[in-house]
């Protein structure tokens, strides 16, 4: 492709390219937001585990059953990170869960 062909392609398909860029920015922003939420959840669970607050643990475990599957997985992963007795899911397992949850 020559430069003129590239410029013509961009001009003819600018709506598609703009839509693609907006979608890409949205995915990046949502990923960053999700990581921030995960870090916050990990910090809270770490404090709860560190204090051994049984009332809070019991309340969370009662509330977990009412949450969507994604939230249950996030809490389970956070608890596994905070509690050395529990094993955290592997990255591969978490990715596969999310892919199949989206289908």
C-alpha cells in the first residue's frame, strides 16, 4: 500500500476507525478500573483475615451465595491471596472462567 492508499482508506473508513478507537479506550479503562477494584477488595480481605474478624467473615460468607458468579470468584481469589492456608486459582483458570462466563 502506498501512502495515498492508506490516507484514502482512513478517510473512507473514519467512522469505523473512530468506533474502534473508542471501544479500545473503553476496554483499557474498564480493565484499569477492574484492577483497581480487585486491589481494593484484596486490601479489605487482607485486613479482615489479619484481624481474624469472625463476625465479618461469617457475614461475607452468608452474602457470597447471593452474589453473581464473577463476584463470588473475585471474593474467593481475594480470600485465597490473604489466607496462606488457601490456594489461589491459577491465572489460566481465572481466564478460562471469564471466557466461558461471557459465552
